[in-house]
C-alpha cells in the first residue's frame, strides 16, 4: 500500500502541529492555576486530540516507511 507523497507531507505537517498543540496544552496546565470547567475541557479535549493525532500520524508514516522498504526489497 504505497502512500502518495503529498499525503506523507500532510501527515508530517499534522504531526508538527499536533506536537505544538500538545505543548500549548502542557504549558497551560503547568503555568496556570486550574479554574473552572473550561480549563479541564481544554486539557481533556485538546490533549486527547493532540495525542490521537500524533499517534495516527506516526502510524501512517511508519506504514509508509515499511511499505517503501518492502517495495525496495522486491525485485
């Protein structure tokens, strides 16, 4: 299952953006005093979204890498 190179670029971009979002969520958690339900929504939903996107992007990029290796091994 070969991935389109533009898809790989998109997954790399998603990975970078999700890491930035996760860093922002962690910064907000460590820097500010929790106040109200909105703070916990940001942590729960923002953190879950960022981690899910990171995991999904890593899986897709790894599949593309493994696919590329198996294509190179075949004559």
